[in-house]
């Protein structure tokens, strides 16, 4: 089990640039706080730049001298993803950590600006495109990592059918749609890692999940919200798996990290297992091909 018990245990991150999508709140902000404390330079990609600047001010207040930059980014909008990537490239030659944190979580049935089912478009297709657009900058760093956030919910979905990207063949359920998108995040991570190794790249792809963490306190019915407030672990603890994935010396490409306690609901982080569907290499290849078609972006 990892010795990472709090953000204070992070190894020094001086000189590294970390891009965190949705870094202005929740687990994204906790991750940013920890990395800033370890000396990393931060770039927060936020849908609302004003909220991003407020988070940046909070980071600088807690960590005087912290280098924090904010750029507009809506991962649910491919045009926004492309504009962000161009702005990033104009400012930075390399990127050490790309942390895909921004997410749609159990939202009503709907579509993104590009016409994709909201969860899949936000939680998979946006990150897929952003990774490809920044791949050269990742490869310019000595040991870059792409860290994708999954969830215990990936066990709860009825499955992912690349031929039914809009979820039109089964009744829409918010948890199923969310779980499917988090299954996609794992399939993407493992396929990305395979392609990075096959093409001789030096970046690695890893994933993490936060367990049962007290963020998004407005989700669910009254009893779910109450249970979250009473029993879920604090966000600073929930952020430890992604921090381990992003910084741990023992981390290898294709690793997946989550809480090490009972049923991975909480506790110090460790390497964890995932569903059989998440390990399906043929399904991952089909999802990759679909993602190329839907985003218009081919890489690796």
C-alpha cells in the first residue's frame, strides 16, 4: 500500500507544469492545492474563467508564490477544446501532467454542443480530443503522465456499445449513463497506454477514482445527499488516488488507483482492479475508432 496518507507526503514537484481540467472546485481544486503545495506550476482549465480566477486567488493565498494560470476550457465543446489547445501551445512548449478531472455527473438526458450524449461527450470525447491535441507537448516533457478520472460507477453501468453512442437503445438512467462514461475513461486510458508503448512514446497513461467522497453535495435525493454529508470521506482524502497516479514513483503506465479501504469507498490510495469490460482490448479499440470519427481527430 502506498505511503501517501496526505498531501504533505507528496514528492517535490518543482519545475513541473500540471494542467487540471475543472480545477476550480471539488476534487480538481483539492488536487491543485496539493500540487501547488509541492511546488508544481498549475494551469486550471475552467468552463467559467471567473470561477477559475477565484480558485487561483485561493491557491495563491494558501501557497504564497504559487504559479497559477487560468484558461477557458469547456470539455463538453470541441471548439472550446481546440481553442484551449491553441492557447496552451502559444504559452507552453511542454506539459508534465494532464489531469482529466472535469466531468458531467448524473445529469438529465441531454446533448453537448456537438450533439453527443452529455456524459460521454464531457467525460470521454472531450478528454480524448484534448489529449491528442496536446500530445506533442506531453512528449516534450521528460516523463509526462495523462491521468484520467474514473469512478466506482463504472461497475454499475449496463455496458458500453460503441454502436449506440447516444444511448438510444435502452431506457436512459443517469447512473447508467455516468457509469458508462467512466467505463469509457478506463478503456481510453488502457488503449492510450497500449498505443503509447507501441509507438515508442515516453508519456504514460494512468487512471484513478476517488471512492465515496463528499463532493457534489447537491447530487441525488435527500437521503443520498444526507448520507454523503454524514459518511463520505473528505475531499482532501478523496484526491489522494489521483495525486498518487500523478506523482508516485512506483506508478507504471496502465495503473489504476483508488482508496484502499472497505470496497474502495475510502482510505489511503492503492492500486486497484476494474471490471472485465474495462479490460476488454477489443472494446477499447472500437471505442477509440468511434472517438476518432466523432471528434475528427486521429493520433497514435
